[in-house]
């Protein structure tokens, strides 16, 4: 068995996670508040599987007009 692939630095562009292998394939659509934990996503362009790991963003405090 191969050792687990380490999560790579992901490129996020226009709400899409971009394949870090070819840099062109969109592998997962995300929202600003999306959190993904080690989700394997295959790239349709290059066929490489990338582990998507997106931590939940810090909850932003709501703006209140003072
Ligand atoms: Zn790719």
C-alpha cells in the first residue's frame, strides 16, 4: 500500500477548486462557507486525484450599524 498522499496547497478561483496537478481542471465547486475534510476529487483533465481539504472559515461577526 502506498502512503496517503499529503494534502497539497489548493488553488481556489471563482468559487472553484482548481486541480493543482494541471492547474486547469475544476475539481470541486465551493461556497465561501464550504468546508471539506480530505475529500478525494478526480480531475477530468489530467485524471489525477487530489485530496481537497478546506477548513471552515472563521465566523465573521455581523456588521452592525452603530
Ligand atoms: Zn488536473
